[in-house]
């Protein structure tokens, strides 16, 4: 199931509330820590890290009651303000979240007038979510989609064999219970082969974990498919 990073912004040329602040103060940070639907609308927790956090307090103090019926300051210091506020309605993006069965992974940020969030969902649900936002007039962009798989599924049989043996021998313990030479002996291969196979397996797992594309140079691919096809 893919992991998607998307962003969207309200329709129209004028931004309001935290959207406007994020556009006017692009170097400051705005994060939605929680958004929970209630029988009164949507209960939201907003965190802002700014050079002048009083700007956020002034924004909510001046907000009409029809837009923000109530709010509470949970925390404020020299650079951070944490607010909980009630919206008297559920905004279109959250209706799209619930209707499409797509749930964002909190927290998500507001950057230059855009909400940016990530979630794990199917291609069909992601498409439906985008369609519902478009119907509501929202701008919507998919920044990236990464196919999520179990890291070990990316390994060859030989790589799994080498890593399993390394774990069993204590090669990844702290301190190590065996050296690379000992591990190579247990696998009945050379030390250099052991190092190469482990490195490629580790590279695959680490890049998958941090969502970094694995770009293998063509020359390396030819070398692997020839002299070291089993790694």
C-alpha cells in the first residue's frame, strides 16, 4: 500500500486564519497536532513556532465568533504558542478524509498557505480524496507516492541469508560478538564478498526506511548481473 505526501489549499485568492499567517510568515512553523470531529464541528489543536507568537493570539482574539466560537491557550512562551479551538463546521478536506477512508498521519503542517500531510492509503482512495477536494474548489497536489513494502521483501535470497547469519552470530550486537572475518568463515565465503553483500542489503533497508529512491548506476548493475549475480 503506497505512502503519499500531498498538499492542498483553500479555494479563492484570499487566505484566512493560519493559512494567511503561514503565507505572511513563511519562515515560521505552523502544525496541526490534532483535528477531531465533534457534534459542534471540528476541534483542532494548533502549534505555532514564531519570532512573535503574539501574532497568533491576536488572530484568534480578533476572529469573529461565527468562525471560531471558542479557543483556549494551552501553552505560550517566547517563541511557541499552542492553541485548541473549535470550528463550527467540518472543513471540506476533513470531510474528504472521512468520506474517502483516507486518514492523515498527524501532525501535518501549514506551509505558505498549503496544508501538507502524509498518509498510507490505496491508489483508489487517494484518487477519491483528490476528486472530492477538487469538487470543493481546493487546489490539490501529490508531491510524491512511495510504494510501502516490508524491507526484507526487497532483499535477494542471498542477502537475507547473509543478514540472518549476521544476526545469529551477533555481528549487529553492541559490542559485536563476531568479526566480519568470523562471519565470512561461518558463511564459507570470502571476507570481501560478505562485506559487499551486507552493504547492499543494508543500503536497501536504510533507503527504504528513509524513503530514498535506490538509483543503481548502470555500470554497477552490469557488474552485479555478471560477476556477482547472486548478491
